[in-house]
C-alpha cells in the first residue's frame, strides 16, 4: 500500500511578545519540558515539528525524546525514543526557523497519547507557544528528558515549541484542518480531558481525521492574538501535509474583542470579504471548505465585548454564511448552541461559564453540526 506523510497532530503557535492579556509568556534555561500530544490519527512512523518562529535568538534543544504517555508526567519507559535531527541528538533552530525530526519507527493510532520531552540547556528567551491548548505541560530542572516521571515538576497550562507530529499513513487519507479560534482550541472545556469540539468530531469519524489549528482570541481580519487568519492561512492550512478539507470558524473575536479597547467591531462587509477570500484560496489549492456560523456571545462577562452593533453584525453575517455559495458546506454552530429564548446567548447548559465559550456538552453539540458526508474525499 502506498503511504504518505500526513498531519497526525497540530498546534498553532503565537508570539510571546504580542499579547500577554490571556496568558503569561515564559522562557527556559537548564530545564526539561515534557508535553502531552494526543494524536488525531496514526501511522507506522512519525516525525516531530519544532518551531522557533517567534524567538529572537537561536533555540538550542540539547535532547528531544518521544514516548507513549502513561499518565500526567509519566511515560511508558520501554517506548522512550530519542529524536534525531539530521542524525544529531542536539539541534540548533535559528530565530524564526523550524526543525523537523528524522523519522522514528513507532506505530501509533488515533488517540495515542505521546509525551514529548525537550531538554533546553541554554537561556531560550520567551518561547514560541500555544497559549490556551487546555493541556498541561510539565517543567523540571535539569536534563530529565529520558526520566520515567517528573514528580516535582511545575505544571503549566500551555504548549511550547512544538507545532506538529506527522505520521506515515495510507495515501488518500482525508485530513481536515480545523482552522479558527477558541471554539476549536477548546477554551471552556475540561482541561486535559480531550473534550474540545475537534476531539468530539474525531470521535465521529471512521475514515480520516481533523487536526486542530485553533488559536484562542484569533481573528479573521486583524492581528491581535496570533497572526490573523488570512495571514496564517498558508502556513497553518495549506502547508499541512495531506490536507484535503478546511473547517473555518472565525468572527466572534472580530466582533467582540475590539470593544474591550473601546473600538468598533468589524463590519459585515469586511467579514464577508474575509470569508470569501479564505474560500477562494482554499479552492485554488484544491481543498473543500466547510464554514461555521458565528456563535452567540451576548452573555460575555468581559467588559465591552457584547454590543448591540456587534451582535447585529453577527446575525447579518450568519445569514450570509447560511445562504452564500462560496463554501462547499456550512455547519450551523450558532443554531445548535443558541438559547431558544435569546438566540444571541449560549444555551445555559452549553455555557462554559463566561457567556462566550462552550463547555464539554456545548463542544459536543458543535461537533455534531458537521455533516460527515462533507468530509469524504
């Protein structure tokens, strides 16, 4: 059977210098960082992608190891394997660069939980990272990359330097990229429980899978938390190996977050133009595009986020998404999770607690809006 490298896991990253409102950036020196990576799909071999995209100095990785995760900071020792980069155990990644490990003979399947351990011997400066992955990393002093466990490790809710795991899978495996904001990344769901909307979608799929490129706070049109969707589309969608479909979920931050700074929300015309351009680029690359309606957020607890102007624009944009002919399919998240008594608000049983994000049940409902027939090649 012919095989190809495809994305088995993805993690979209942001600059630690651009946005400190939602998380606290950090760096490392003489420490080991162990991070759980749950695969959306598997294959006979794998390779790991590391990024120093937003670093201002070269990043030295003194040791990198991959193993099957046992629980928390513990690994299954007999699966522990050194990652090599062009044959070497140490890799130096220039500022703005990335590195891809040599292939590792390790058969993995959908749902396999790996633990990536990076020993960072030198001062790293602030790390390129995924700031709200709803996953806990473990940080310990010294070179403990091969240690069975890190019992005294600091627990950090973030993900550092890793952007993906590729797997060698049968040719023709359908790979969907969930490209969007916190409603994909999973804010509001139970940490370390894999109950994001993308996780629930993968549980429904029996052929192919979706990888998660959500960034909490990310916008369609404007840089704020992470580069905006149109700017990162080539890197975070088109460059994903094996990509066949893209699920698009944007808009809530373009409408809500400007109000926190006393600015007006994006206009319907601008959002429609941005969605249309994303669809055009995806179709030009031969991808199928599935678009989500913009979720309700009138109950947001954050000052300035919920405004009559922004909510009216949401309704107008959603009507356009439902009726436009620029997408291959639409998944109507808004209708699935809105409160019937007040459609601009999330249903109480789906509210993650802040009026703007979904809890586990809401994430399941969001995943249920995708027609699986639209993800068939």
